C-alpha cells in the first residue's frame, strides 16, 4: 500500500506540474487570495512576519479559510508577533478556539510592550475556557494586587497550574482560603489527576456540619481514585447511615476491590457488598439512578446474583440507558445467564439488544445448556469471513471453514478535492491531509473519495488515518459483511507488507502466516515505525525488554533494531510461539501478548479451556484484542489467498505454501500451529 500511495501522490503531482494549477480561477480576487496564501505557506518558516502579512492580505474566503486562520496563527506565534499583528488577526474574526489563543497571545504582547491597561481590558473579554490561562498571565503582572488576586483564584480552581507557574505565591494564597474553598481545592487536585494531593490536603481540614459531610465525601472520592479502597471505606459512615452519594462511593469501592481480587473466590464477596450498597444508593438518590443501577448490573453479574443483575438491566432499559459500558456489561450478563441455564427468554432479550455481542450470546445460548443446539451453531458458522464465534462453531460441528471468498469488483479512485490537490501541487502533503479530513468532517465522504484519501494517507506513512478514513466511507469493513466491499478497498483495509519476512518468521516458529499477519495488522497496521506511548516498537509492537531475550537467543545481540520489519516480525513470532507453547492454546496466548503473561496465568488456571477463558476475560480491551486478531487472521487468509497461492506457485512450494499445509493439519485453522 505504501508503494501504491507513493505512486498516487507522484501521479497527482505530475498532473499538477504538467497542466498547471488544479484550481480554476474564475476571477482575479480569488486568484489573488490563493496567491497570497501560497506566499504565506512558502515564507512561514524563513520569514514569519512577511508570511503573516500575506495571510492577512488574503482575507476571508470560502476556501481554505480554517487552514489560513490556523497557519496565520502559528506563524504569528512562531514569530513572536507584536500586539498590532495580533490585533490585525483578531479583526478578521477567526474561529472562537483560535480567537481565544490569539487574545492570550495579544495579552502577552501587550505586557511585553508595557501596555498593562490594554492587556487588562483584553483579559476581561476572554471566554470562560481561557480564564485559568488568563489568571496564569496575571501572575507575571507588575502590580502585586493583581498577582495576588489571580493566585488566590488559581489556588482554588487550578492548584496544579499555580504550583507550576508561581510556587512562591502558593503558600500565601492558600493561607487566605476558607474551609469551603479548601475543599474545592481538594476536588480540583483530584480532577486534575492528582487525587493523592487532594486527599492529603482534605485530611488537614477541620470543619463541622454540612462542610464536614462534604469534606468526608470528597476525601473518599480522592482515596478511591488513587486506588485506596480501604481508606475510602474507612472515611465513610456505615452503609446504614450513608446518604445516596456516600452509598455510591461505598459501592464503587467494593467494586474495585472485587476486581482486584478477581478471579479468586473472595472477589464474589466484594461484588456482593457492592450490589447491596448500590441498591441502597438507588433507594436514596433522587432523579437519575443510572449509576447505581449500572453498579447493580455489574456487581450482581460478577457475584452470581443474576436475578438482581437482570432486574437492574431491565430498569436501565426502561430509562433508555446508553452508557459507554452498556455493551460490555450486557455481554457479561448474557454469558452468565447462558451458563446458569435458567433465563432462556431473558438471554434472548439481552442478545437482541446488543448488536456487537449478539453472536457471542447466541453461541453461548446454543452451547451452554444441557443439550447443544447444533442447528443454531451451524447457522453461526455460515459466514463469509469467520469471526471468533464462527471458528468455535466450526470446531463444534467438525467442519472446515471457507478456503477463499469472492470480493466485489474494484472501485475507481477519484481525484482529491480541488483545495487538497492545490496543496499537493505546492508540496504540502501534511496540510493537504488536514484539509481533506476537515472537508470530510464538514460534508461527509463518498466511497471513491474515501479510498483515494486512504491511498494518499498510507503513501505518506499514516496508515492509522488511512484506516480511519476507510471506516468512515465503508461501514461494512471489519465486520462479517466485509465481502460486500470492493476488493481494492478490502485490501487497503488489510495491507500486507514484507511478505517474505513474514513467511520466514512464521515458518521458523511454527505459526500460521496469517496469524502473524493479523497480529501485525492489529498492533501497528503494518507500520514499521510505530511506537506506543508505553514504548512498544515496530510492526508487532515489542517492548525492548521482551525483545532482548529473544534477540540474544537468536544471536542478534542485546539491542536489536525493532524498527527493522524482518527483525521485529521474527522476534514477535518467537514470543507468540512461546506463549502458545506455555498455554497450549492460541486464545490465552494472544491475551498474554496484549495484557501480560502473569495475569493471564491466573485466569487460565481458573478457566483452562479456550472458550471459558475468553468469555471470562474481565478487561474489555483484551477480550476485543483476542477476538479481533483471530478475525483479522481469517480475513488475511481468505482475502489474500490467491496471492499466497501465487507465491507458492512460483518456484514450486514456497514458505507460505508449506506453512499453509502445516496449518491445515491443526484443529485451530488460523489460530496458530501448535495443537496437532
């Protein structure tokens, strides 16, 4: 795909160069505006002042307006512009978010010029979103009174900003605060991501009456957020004396304690206490009781109190609850209902309301009862590209899955929008990408354009943006109906790179090549330069510590180049193969690759069977990861079957062909090569 993207970009630029500007120029004003923007683009690094003048001269227009405003703003910021330049910018009424940034920059410029009265007047007009930043600016004011007032406000609503910007003013500012403001300060610490600091300060406050109730409540919230459930429970009164908010925090504390004990038997006790506290909270909270019901649903399920969990689910349905965890909690409830064998009608109702997990619950309903419903299992197996539940269904009925699929005819790639093409003509692919995405958000996208944008983004090394754009244009991608999508779109969604390196690594460590392909697609979208915030690197996202041991064993040294696809795939294949050998099954091996081996060992010890284990995974990300990689591996096997057979056909029997034959002998077709 990268090669294809480069070809697309080069072709686009060659057309632009040979035929002149892509944009039509019906009038001089429009042409002059575009020429001014072009000048600003060319000079924004070397001559910010001249570039800013060019962006100003371009004026407001219907095309490239947001881009012009953003570039003009960045140019002024980089060039340390004067107050006059910032005033000129604001006179053209930029979008509100850019306007607030410009006003703050104007204040800085006015302060630097010694025009304090004008700076103060500008600060008054800044929207509420910029008040904290405005007070931070006031900390550098020459007048002591202005600094002290700003510090006092920040001490209450933004203590982290005050400590960072003017620590010398913090002590005096805090000394002026009354008890209520100090409680608000503790809340601000928690909301800024510093619950331990909030807890430390709230412990020092001595008040009575309603303020003490509030202090105790906020302290419990801080303790809970920093992970100290014991401290949170200790702060709160006994459940029988709790108000609604306090009962909710007690329930949340027991919920967290339950998950910290999972899957030990003592977890059920904690979840049971969560359920009781949540039920009390529901009886006391006026108005919206969804949080209490959500806790009842979750903890009732995990405590095996299914009548209570189902009642909470039904109550939430009555109020049309659409919380972010609805799908996940409904799935876990459905699995528990299926395993109990007592709630057939309720299970069907839950399954029908959860499109993302409907097949999961239908499979559970068909296989968890005293008698298996093989007809229902066979129906689940009949899909073009098997997902996890189709694979399990095929195992259940002893049949093989499809060997290939027929995709739809390829889709023609359309030309990019005129403004995007114009930016590409100027050699600005990054700005072209911004403009294209902005246009798509504003007016939507047609299928041909979505493919064109994906080819372009992939060609410039941004496969993440390519996939995001494809999903916007083709809703069926990534699902069971993907075979209905044009072939070149599906292959853009499932890029296949470094095939020789992938075949070699898979064959060396006994993996099916499509499993390794699915892993690389899930981890990085085949991006050799990918790096996660945690430090994982390369195509299959290896941590340096994990890779080191494998590299030493293979004679690659202690510091292998994890951005080299051949090395990365080889080390990743060895790690996944090792995990498959440890657990004997692919599902827990993939879970360990995602979430770490130690916790997976605990779960596998509790549920040493692939289906039971997978459905019991308590982390949504890890459950989805296992399900996703296995689906992607099947998709690669089917979508790229002809190419892989072609590799086999050239020169007899290639590595991919031998790996494919080996994989056909194992029970889990695309799920590795370890269980014969």
